[in-house]
């Protein structure tokens, strides 16, 4: 272990197919600079080979490396009261994964010594490196390479945590910890362009050099070294670093609130800390919303319900990528400015480890349901025992005894990862979250509605003009020339996305980052066998397709979707036409169940009083044959 004595330990984390040797120029200049005599370089090493050579060895995943980094910080860097993390390329993703895992485990105080993070060319929005390596065929497969691809879900989830719970953290606690992060991009970097290196980080800068040379300064006067030097001096002087006195240095991680004792008086119906802390649990990137004011008004009114006449639960539903989370988040922000609720709880089913693989009828009674209970209990100050079998009773008892005069708003986000929002809503009601409390769920599945006392609010795609406005807004943030494009120049984007905000932003950011022509990016999206197309299909459609097959059969789900192929892209079919193509004409009840499920899952759209049915053009591209036979679902 290195002896510190007031030194600042600077942990250097290298990138993909690299080693600590890449920091040799920086390390040498630091040791020569007398004003940086307070700095001790600490070189973190992990395995990132080009090939898996030995049959008994494996290439570590990001999770393994992040855990190794945690151990390095706790052991090798234990003597340093102040730390700075400096990363290159993939090393930035490793640090983001480390932060995500630490905060997801409610161990925020472990980050107290980290005063600043400096990332050089971190591919937060994906890199061209992975694509180049696969095309070249020069390198064997490694589990680290997929993390560098655009639209990687694990990278995106870690980035959301870092943005919400680190960069924009208002206070320090188990689930969030403010740390300044500076994102540097290389002026000539063709591997990780500035748009990917900067992404959503507010402190963004550009230095000279390409992907390899931007961390290889030649002298003390080199601007690449001067930028890093300024970051380190700021930590020494106490400016530009995370506050260290938010939590006492010797304070252990919070163990949770004290358990309620029988006979203790009820807590007063005062404004609870959750009214300001709920935001840290939201998995969403801060962004400007446009053309959704009306639906935000509707969701806000349904939640507040001042007359008490509406349903006690609200289901915000729609296809994947329409912005259900962002819209609900904006509505809850409005609600918390008033006095309708004393507590606000936000629980993400994604954070509770729900997944398509666990989307079974028993999922809400499984360990994943208990994860959700734990997240809710933590936010309402309910201490749970170690026995999961007792959690429902403990939370129910807490609600009945401690929250008698309270009004709790419970938001359960991303319920498309479980079998049905209806079942989760009923389970929460059985725990005591009934009037005057309110439940809000975001889901791709439309709820059974009034039969269950649930109000459905549908989120619809943007129109053609609104889609063009979103392209320009997204392009403006990334410095793309699409920011000045005319509506007619953006027709092709609306044609393939049909107003889906997720797809619009994906195409616009891909255009800014990749340097590819717009028609090429749209063609990538259409190709289900390609990297981008397959990732989009998995994100938008795969879960719903699997659920439809489970509710009917794989053969019936396939026949229903293939029925739309004969009509052409964008075509609509009548009830009778679909019935004839999908099932036996005499099996009407079976077809009614099938089409109802497909509509509730957002795979098929019903429009008009005479009910014309259609599917998203991108789902058409991924399902229907171009020449010859098509790809099955």
C-alpha cells in the first residue's frame, strides 16, 4: 500500500486493448512538475487482450473489472484521503459501471474520497472502434467489445445512473453522491467523436489529438497536459471538487430508519424527505421535452385528482420509445410542487431486475417482486427484516400504522418487464396503497382499465412536423448540421420512425457520431440482421413479440404479423381480412383474443370506428420479406 500523507491519489484507468503504459507520458510530466508534488499516480491494470489465448482463462466483463476497480480503490488507494479518477476510452465506461454498481447497492458513502473524475474520449454513446474491429476480422471476440457498441443497454443504464445520481445529485446519500465529471474529446478522434465523448455531460471540453494521442502530451506546455494539470490543481485548492463534508468522513453507510415500535404515535402528515429525493431513483437522461404539454397536463390531473372522483391508479401506456418515463417524470415534478401528497416513491422495474426472461405469471410473487418491495420500503422509511417472506406483512403494517395520515404517490416505471401492470397494481393495493394513496404505472401493456379502477392514458407518436422539430432539437445539442435542416429534408426520418421519439433521437445522434450519410443510417435501422437494426428490434419489439407468442402461440403470432406483408408497408387491414389470414375462419373467439393481445402490447394499431389495423413500418421491415421469404418472429 502506498503511503499518502496529504497526497492526492490519481487513479489512471486505461482503455480497450490497452495497458497502464499509455499513461507513461502523463506520469512522467506529473513527476517533473513541482506544483504537482501533491499528486501520486496510481496505475490500475485490468486484462483486455486481443485474443483469449489460454483455454483456462477468460476475458473479464465490465462487471468484473468494475468490482476489481472498487477493490483497488478500497485497498491500494486506501491511504489517500482524496482521489481523482482519470480514464481513457473504455476506462471511462468501467468507472461509470463502478459508480452505477456502488450506488445501486446503496453504498454512496464509499465514494466520499473521490473528488473529481476526468474522462478522455469515453464512448458513452458508442464507438466506431467495435464496428471496425468486427469488420476487419483481426481480433477474436471479447466480452468487452459489445459494451463499446451504440445502443448498449448496460452502458446506457450506467450512464443514466451517473447523470442522475452523480452529475446532477443534489445531496450525498446511499443512492446518490455528487462528483464533478469533466468529459474531454479529441479534436481529430475518429473512433470516439466529440458527440459520443460529451453526450450529456455539462462540463465538456476538446483537446488536440486523435484517439491515441490525446493522452500523450509531449511537454509541460502541451495543452493536453495543461488541461489535466488544471483539473488536479483545482482539487488541491478545493475548487471544482465534490463536497467532502456532506457526510462525516467516519460515518458508516446508513443502515436504514429505526423500526416502528408498537404504541408509538403516528408520524404527522408533514412533507416527507421523499418529496425531494424521489428524483434520484428515476432512470432517465435530463432532456428538453417538446410537443407533450397536453399529455403531461393529462397525467398531472389524473394523479392529483382534487375531486377524488377518478380511478385510484393510473396506467401511462404506449409503444416502446414514446417517452412514457419522461412524460410521467415531468408530471410528477409538477405534482410535487403542490400539497397533494406527503410522500413520493419512484421504483423502476428495470432497477428491480425485472427482465423479459422473468416475465411469467409468477413474476410478481418471485424474488423480483421482493426487489420492488425493497425499493419502495426504503423510500417510505420502512425497515425490512432479512426474511423476504415477511416483507409484505412488514410493509403493510408500516403503511397501516405509520402512514395513516399520509398520502403516498407510488410510481412504478418500466412495467413492460413483467407480465402485467394490472397484477402489480393489485398487489400494491393489497399492501395498503389504496385511497388516498395513488399508484402510477408506465407500461407498454394497456391496463384492463375501469374494471379495475385504473385510468389509462395513452402516449402517441409525434406528428410529421413535431418529429422534424425533435430532430432539430436533438441535432442542436450534438452540434449536428441537421439542426438547420428543412422539414422536407427530414421526411425520410419520419418515414422510418413514424414519430417514435426514441428512434428519432437514435438516428439523429447516430448521424452526429458516426459521420455516415443519413440514408445509410436509415438503411442500417431497416436491416434486422445488422447491429443497429437487431438492437432496435430487441428493444422495441422483442419483449412484446415474445409475450404475444406466450399468450397465444408462436405460430399464431407469426401468422398475424405476416398477414400485413401482403398489404405493403404502411398498409391497413380490416377485421375480416386479418381473421381470414391469421386463424381458421370458424375460430373467431381465438382470433379476438389474439388481436386484443396484439393491440394491448402495442404491436398492432387499431384506428377508426370501422377498425382498420396496421403495424409500425419498422416492425414491417423486420418481419416481412423483401425478396423471397421473410424472417420469422
